[in-house]
C-alpha cells in the first residue's frame, strides 16, 4: 500500500500484516503534526483499509517512537486558516478525516505516546479504543490559539468524557497526563512505553480473532447510543445479519466442540 503518493500523503504509511493494518503518521520534525494534505489523504487511506478483506483491525499511531500527533500544522495557520472562510474549509477537511476514522466499519485502535494534542486529540477520539504509554499527554490548545475547534470533533470529545469534562478541557486548554486521561475515559489502557506496541498489537489480534459481523453490529449500536452513528447505518439490520451468518453457525459448533472458532466475516 506504500505506492507513490503526494508529498503529504507520503507522510502517512499503511501496512498490513496478517489481519492487522497499521496506519502511521510520519512527520517527525513537527512531532507528527498533520498538514492540510495529510488530513485530506486520511479518509482515502482509511477507505482502502476498510475495503481490504484481509484487515480485521486497524492501529493508528505516530511513526517510530515519536508522538501520536501534536495536532494541525501551525505553520499553515497564516495561509490556509488565515480568515473565517479558510478556517471553515480547513474544519471541513478535519471533520471529514475524523468521521472517516469514527465511521470505519472495522475497529480502529489509537496507539498513543507523548503528544496527543489539538487535531491529534480529535483523531484519537475518533478511534474506537485508545492505548497510551505512561508518557502520553493530552489536550486541546484551541483557546490559547484563538481558533475554533470543529463541532464534530467537539461531539467526539463530549461522547468520550461527558459535557462538564469536555468544557474543562476546552475552556482551560490544559494538558492532562495518561492517568487523568484514563480517569476521564479518554484512554482505556496505560502501559509502559516499552510495552506499548506489543500491547496494541495483541489487542488488535484479539479483536481480529472475533466475529467481524458481531463487532460491526456492536459498533453501530454503541455509536447510535451516544449520537455518533453514521446516518446510513442500520444497527438492527446489522444485528439481524449476524444470526443468519455462517459465523453464527461456526460459533455454535466451536462452542460445542470446545475449540477456538474460525470466523470468516460471512
């Protein structure tokens, strides 16, 4: 999947090993900040991984041992976000990226170390689950920059932490460490930095071994319950589909035969 891309898309690297895809944000000179071209490229890459029949789970991460994502590239603020019109266009691109991740039919895990700020914070909260290293730092500095934060991303933050905690984060623009992030519901697991990749990969493989149709139906129902559902998604229909699937037959047989099921997503 690492064919020739535009310069910005070349800062996003996708690879597939077995049932797990990894999508890396690679802009180390700027702590993996995302420029406009990277935001624009992200939905297409997510769509490619969603179509790939090999993929059962996706890990979204910062490249190498660097930060997850320090936010949008501030160097572009004087050009692409210099006025309200430019800001609205930029927000639309941001939101398209957030919702491409949030509405991906396959589970997406954010693997977070060091900075997870601004747009990077929104991107992490677009994911289904978040695993962080002990050195991770989270926050939304918009109020210190005088910029608006995309309303869709505010919905994602609010769904994760609740309205009062979301207001605290936005109003104060403060940073929180991994432990507080876990208490707030931002992060599901904290691990030592040296164990981060192994833990994220193990979780992705655990998910990938389960029934894809069941996971998709559960995701649709949960997202609907918190107001994040894709408008075209039918949670009831997805749940019904599970009962008529070959995987439901396999699950019952495996249970009776006391063995691990082998699911095909059909």
